[in-house]
């Protein structure tokens, strides 16, 4: 199950604001930025594999997740100040990382990741953290490049959102120059060249970035507001943690993380539809799904290589079915069977059932936390009650202790009546 401590820590990422000393046409938060970076890291890594490079995907996934958890713990320190501490005061930076390790590592204990997280942060700032996680130094080194490139470009992409409304600020030219310098070391990556020249990958990320502008639970006020983009990363992290508890093989972990990250990608071209509307008529869910798949095929897949398009299609079509590939055919099997019979890389297993649990647990947290903070509309209460009842009516689902998981976050049913 997902423990309360890690759920609340991760949820705090939605409240970590970015660029909050500049004018912003919209709120920018850490979860959205990290989600965009992890999506981009996937595409950059896949394009490097196409060039014949080896990629250690565990390095990308775990380093991305660990650095997010670390950033949430250090959210009070502005990014530029944090970078100066790293460069000018390395010993103080090391002590700061040890403080983070003591704060965050215990909440990762139930997933067997506590020691790994400590190794990661204690090796900073020399990037040795990445290499410690992986066994193949060359594959890990390329993964480091990919992840750092994705992070630097995602920051630059955010800057471009706010640049136009900050022309009056004398800092803007130097900020832009600094962001461009941080991208320069990675321009030898095939995907980075596509981004700079605004070719295929630029088109893909422009579509994916629409998820940043789509507010979830859009029919009701809520604290904090969350976008589909950041929600997708929360689902990916929850799915990864559940996968650890299922002792998932490397390919299963990879599929589950990126399956969770991309599960709402079709909404970039159709927008988020709230559950009551989506199920207003018996046939509407299937119709919406068909339109989503067709629109994604028209707007996104033509800008991906055939191999990447096939894998993304595997992630997003029937995203809540647990599946394997056997004899070249996709087969729907239960997560319990995957754990017992198909937990091997050669079957390309993906746990759609775990992604659904992570998705609906994330949705429940979004409603429940707002209710706890006093914004408790009928829509939020009804949504929370529906999800709470669904997952507490039986002890487990797909091997997850869902009843205990949801009961960690009770809410007042009579908050508004």
C-alpha cells in the first residue's frame, strides 16, 4: 500500500511554487515541471537508444523520483540560492543533503528504497549519485545526460511561458542566458537538437505540455489546484512504489512508471472530462476513449519514431488493463498472474490495475485534502465519498491493501449538507 507519510510528502509538491519572484500568467509548481522533465527524459532516452546508446532506465526513474522528493524537502530554498550553495559551499551542501536523507529516507523504508535514497543524496553534488544506482557506468552516464538535459530544457520551457509578461524586469536577459548555457552541454543529444530546431520532439512536447493548463476537478474550487500534468507524475510515482512491493522486474517497473506518467496523455488533445460527465450515458466512456485514441494517432504519433509510437500506444490504450506480450500478441492478464507467472522482462508486463489504483488514490487525495482545508463543495464530497466507498468495501485489490490505504485519509461526510 501507499503509506500516509510518502503520500503527503509527494502531494506537497503541488504547493511548491516556481518563479514566484516574477510575474506569472499562471501558477507554476514543482510537480508540473518535474512531470514535463520526466516525459521529456523518456523521449530523449528513446532517441538515444535509436542512435545505438545504452540507457540505464533505473537511473532515470529513481534519480528523477529521488530528486523530486529531495526538492520538496528543500522547497524553502530558492533554486538560484540552492545552486550557489552547491557551487560555493560544497561542504555545507553535503550537510544539507544528509539532513534531507534523515528526513526523507524513513518514509521510503516500506518500499525498500531507504538505503538507495541515502546513497543518492550523500553522493551529491558530483553526480556520483547516479552512477552508484546503476551497474553499467556507460549506460548510467548517458542516463545522467538525458535526465539533466530534460531538467534544463523543462526549466527553459517554463521561462518561455513567463518571459513575455516580465519584459520590464532587468533580470530577464541574464536568466535567459543562464538557462541557455545550462542546455548547451546536451546539444549533442538527438532529441535536444529537435527541440532547439522545433522539429518533431518539439511538437510532441508542445502537445504534452497542454496537460499543464488543464485543471483537474475543473467544476469546483479546490486547494491546492492540480493540473493533469502533475497528477500524472504522482500516479507514476505511486505506481512505482506499488511495483516495488510486488518485486517487479526491471521492464515491469519501467512500463508501470511510464505507463502511469503517460496514462492521461490523450487528454492533451481532448481535455480532462470529470467522472460524472464521462459516465453520463452508458456508451459515452467508450466513445470518448475512441475519439481520444483517434486524435492522438493524428496529432502525436506522426511526430514519433515508429518504435516510440508503438510503445506509447502500449502505455495509453487500455491503460487500466494489466497486460503482457506473449508470442507477439498483447494479452490481458491480472496483476496477480503477472506477479506469479509473468514477472520477467521478456513478457513486457504492465500493471494497468496498479495504475488505476494509483490514479484513483491520487484523485481521492486531491479531493480529501481540499475538504480537510475547508474547501468542501458537493462535487468534492461526492467524488471523495464515491472513491472511498469503492476502495474500502473490500480489503485488497490487485494485491494492494486498498482498504487500509484509503482509511489513512478519512474525511467529514457532513462538511456541507
